[in-house]
C-alpha cells in the first residue's frame, strides 16, 4: 500500500551525445565505436598544455534546434565555463561546460496531457571513458582511460522534478529521443549516447542516482531506488541525502562517498573561448530547418491517411524508420488503414520477436505490400498472410516467391473443401451437437478446425458457407 | 574569516597535502590576500555592464569537419602509466 509520505517526485539530468562528425572543441572524429583506445585524440582533447579549444558550430546549431523544439528561451549571450574536478577522465582537471549563462532555460515537453518542465539546457564536452580494473567503481585497483570519447559534444537537459511515475519518465525519454532523432541531432545507435542522472525525492530526502545508461536501465534504476527508499521509510527510517551509483549488472544502486558540493567545482568562465551571441536571425534560420516533428506527424497521419490516432501514435513512436516505412507503403498501395493495421500488429510483433528494428530487417515496403495485395486478390488467406509477415521478417525472402514455391494459394476447389468439412464434422461430434442445440458459436470452432486441416489455406468465408449447408 | 577548516577544505579540493605549519601559515596569508582584494569593493560599478571576457570578440567557430589527430602511440608517448593502449589512472572514489 502506498501512503502519502511515500509519494515521490523525480527530476532528470539527461546527457545526449550530439550527432556531429567532429568533437566539440577539436577536429577529432566522433566515430569512436570499435576503434583502438586513444586513437582519435589530439592535444586539445588530451588536455595537453598550450592546446586551445575551437568551438564546433554544428554543436551549437543542434543545441539551438533542440532548445526550440523543447519550447525553451534561448540566452542571447552564452558562455562556456570550466568545472574543476580531479578525475582521470578529464586530463586537464576541468571539464568545459556551462554554468552562469547556459544555452537555454525554461521550456517544457508535453507527454500524455502533462507538461514536464525543462529547467535548463547546456552544451558540454564528454569526459573520457573509464574502465575499472580489478573491481568496480569503489573497489578497483586502478582505472584504464580511453580519451576517444573525451570532447564529444553533449547536450545536458535538466528537467524540473515533475515526474511522478517511472512510466512518465519512460514516455518522456522516448519522446525526447525521437525529437532529437528527427532533428538529426542524435543517433541512439551510438554506444552510451544517452546517459542519465536521476534525482528521486521521497519524504524529504533527495537521492541522486548516477551512471544510468539508456532507456532500459532508467526503469531498473528508478524501480530499485523507489523500493529501497520506501523500505527505509516503512521501517521508520529517514532517507538520507546522498549520491548513489547504479550498477547495471546487479540492477541495484549503491552509496558513493560524499562528493563535492556545487560551489566546490570552482566554476570560472573559460577565457580561451569567446562569447557565443545568438541573435534572432540565427534562431529563425534554424527554425526554418526544423523538420516535421513526431507529434505533428501523428496529426498528419490521422488527417491525411485517415488512420486511427492510436495506430498513428504506435507507428510514429516506434521509430522514425518505421513511420517512413508506413509512408512508403502508402505511396505504392492505396489502403493506409490496411497498412497501418498490419504494421502495428503482425509486423511489429515479428520485429520485436526477432529483436530488430525495421531498418535492421530486410523487409521492404514493396514486399510487405505484396502480402496485402495477395490477400486483396484472394490469392492467399489472411492467416497465410500473417504467416508470411513472420517469415518475411525472419528471412527477408520475397513473400510472393514463398507463395509460388510452396503453393500457399487459397484453396478454392469446393469439392476439396467439402471433403475437409465432412471429416471435421465427423471428428467433432460434440461441437456439431452444441451447434444443433442452439450454441451458434460452435461453428467458429468448426471453421477453425477445418482451416487448420488445410494449413490455413482455405477461404474462411467459403468454409462457413459449406459448413452452414452441411449443418442444416 | 579564514580559519584552518577552510584552508583544509581548499587544500583537499586542490588535492594538496599540507602540514599543520603550512595550514597555519596559509590561513594567515589567505586573510591578507582577501584583504588586498577588498579594494575592488570600493569601486562603484552601479551602471557598468558586467564583463565576462577580457576581449570583445564573439562567435568564433570551427566548421564540423574531421581533422586528423595523433596516433595512439603518440598520444601515449609522454606517460609511463599505460596498459594495452590505455592510460592508467587512480581509482576515482
């Protein structure tokens, strides 16, 4: 049972790797996955003395676009600041971030009828990647450092503590990730491209959980932390204010030694970097480049294709490629409702089963539409259609070819079906009796049996016709 | 007022190990330094725009283009603390 004292609020700090080609302050490539450690570095991102940062304009552009999409107010003058701390992930002993005058503030993002406030958005450099050797973060003998990641531009988005359930957090993050993908500012496939710190406040205590990477981990981390805090309160204890570290292997959080308070970071403006003045024209030019965003796309799908809002939402919020797939199908096949229904049920189910996204699969709009067309033509039954979707997703083999090769076309020979029906009636005397006693639903059972006997190839309408005749 | 506690805290943030005599000495010196800077408080800045940067330059950017950097070997050249292409460092917490 949940009582009032156990109510909680959650606020997030989300770090997203911006999808630039080069790093924030130097020309090193951001394409770091699968390369040798410390092979994409230069004096600047290694923090060598005398090196100077040079701002990547595209990172600022992306920041402005995201800030606009999240209804934020953009500061006309922004500056970079140095955040001093002594971890080996930042070799110059400070991280270039923002503090006094960040990129933007005061926005919101709407999720199911609720607005989540955005407190601020800032641009900063990613630290290097640490590998803890001989233990975990608190017990390792030493750390190995890879500075390939150091200097990749991050957008830090800080929300108000407006979340009251983990479901809301999930919805918010998926929507945010989707918007950034539409803006081209973010690629979720890049490793560790979304990292989250969460603040959970219950009964007055505020706990910050760090090191949460990606969507799924958020849910585990928050669920664990909420239960942990609730248990403390039920035992009559008090939740202490502290920072905890999420361990994705055990799905638990653990206390970290008290870290520095904000004033201990000794923020100072970075005099190596000039002011960034953002005027109306710059913002307008970028606004013109903002493409149709997910919510608008849902609305357009409902209006233009007359599909249900529910289907439109599922299609758009599955991922961008999935929504593009829908539109491509509609270009070559004039029945959007059919396309939508098949996509949100059978296609999505098969993709999920195979744990792939539409663009990772070999499914093409042409092949998918072929299945629907074959059903329209009466060439195959709906049941075979479902089977074909499964096999198309799993193998990538053209559905029409499968049908030709394996002879899956609808059985139309009335005599052949009559034979099947006769057998079914003989084998299911109970159902026949039920039907005759007035249980008309029994016929569905018999149709099912007959369909199964034909391997799903019979036309159910024809089967019903024959059955009705025989049962008279 | 500067006391030993503040000096200890600042030393810890800067990862400096100070002896008791040094803490004593710096407490006094900190006090003098702050005293000296107090002169700035006497300047009337009522109608003066805040200054964030010594130079009045703005919007100095680089285009988003990849440039070549250092090889792994060169990146690790100046350290003896290395292993399998990584830098070695102390545990962080």
